C-alpha cells in the first residue's frame, strides 16, 4: 500500500485508523512513492525533539489530532498555558515565550507552518499520520486523544452570535469527534459538550441534517450520564428540538420534551432574564433565548404567549441578521406554523 493509500484509509474511520496505526511502520518505509528515508527521518526527528524540548514534542502530539489546516493559534496557546499550569500574571510573558519557542522548534524541523497572518498553524496530513504512528508505538495515543477532547470542550463555544467566528474556526476540528464516543464518564461529559455546541452552530448555519445527528448523540449521552433534568441535558434537548422543528418534524420535537416541560421552561426563562440584563433586549443572543422559549410554549400549545415571543424574536432577527438569514427564516416558519395551529384550535372549539 502506498503512503497516499494509507492516508485515504486512515481518514475513513476509527477502526481503519487503529488498524493502520498498529501496522508495522516498516511497511510505510517500503513505499516506492516516497523516499525510503522520509518516514524514518520524521520518526528520528520526533525522538530528537522529545529529548531536546519535551514541550514542543507534546505540542506536536496534540496537533496531530486537529484538522491539518487552520489550527487556531489561540487554542494551542491555551493548551500550552494549561500544560505549564500558568496561573499568575507574572507567568504570562514566560508562558508566551515558551509557546513561541515550541512553535519555532517545530517549524525548524519543517513539521508545522504558520499562516501569513500568524493566527493559525498548518501541518501536512502525512506528518500528522506519522506523529500518530509514533504515539501509538509508545502507547500514548489514548492520552493525547483525551487531551484533545478536553481542550475542544473548553474551546468550542456555543452557537451564540458573539461566538460565530470561533465556531467557524473550530468546527472542522470538532468534526472527527462526532463518531468517537469515549469510554469514561468524564470524557463523555466533555464529548457531549463539544457535540452540543457544534450542533447549535450547525443549526444556526442551517445545516439541519448534520445538526440533528450530532445533537441526538449529545442528548443520549447527557441523559445517561447527567440525568434528564440537568441544565446541560435540557440545553441539548432544546437544540435538538429546534432542529427537528425546523425540518417540520413536529411530533418528534414534542416527544423530546415529555416530562421535562417545567424544568425546561424555568431554564429558558432564567436564560432570557440573564441575557436581557447583560446584553439588552435586541442582542442576537437575547433573541435566541426568546426564540427558544417561544418554541417551548408553542410545544405546550400556549399559543398566546408563544405568539408574542415569536413576533418579538422574528422582528429582532430581521433587524439584526436580515430577513434571509437561516435563523430569521426558521423563526418565521415556526411563527407561521403556530398561527395555523392556533387557527385550527379555535375552529375546533366553534
């Protein structure tokens, strides 16, 4: 199998990846499409870096789990500070200097590059592959997978308006985690956090099928690990319900809330009150809370209350995001559906 073939198989699935990482690394060196010394040289480089500058080798290990392109420098810097246990202002400059030296070391070995505007790093996919072969050979793969997951749970924000740019940066790096449910409960909590926030942003983007698949996994995991009434679980449920509703799957959305209505309403009202005080009534994040509460009341068939909130959310979204934004359109469709249901309910009573 050629190196190119390895890369194709490596990206297919976790099982393929595990199989390939357990393959004799000597097979790679017999690939005629690459110099016989390439893989050996990289492996020797990794060991040399680990001996001379352990923190740089650790940074390389972590980076091998990101998407090769557009690795946010700020995310790597956070890992570097956490790894060095930086907790005092006077340590900040030293930590930044150490991080810069680590990157310089990796660049000197031609293992990573920095984008022109210095806000992201890049790696060749084959460098990532060889790094993971190296980690596997020393039994360190699981340790670095765990660190990557925890870092993504810390860094991947929710889909609120203020976070859209960061969500866009991190989404390609979160995607490989969707099908990689960890074993331990603590890791599952972190995994569900990443999935919930990714699903939130996918919903905002209008990527409903992907958002549904990801949010459903988060709901299942949080219900099992945290319980049905925890705020975190209810947040995942709310995201999945909105995604289902936006696809016209109203019965499925309603079933999600069975037995959780009171807790969900309290959570949504607290969130709305907090955002109104902190951000103001017209901020997109406040409008998201209005929208979520409107949807919940709609599900409960409290049409009068839901109508007022839908109208407020739609008017606000139209002004802040524009009438053609996916969120504005989804809100308008929900409002129209509520009006139809309310009309049918009135006619049924007459």
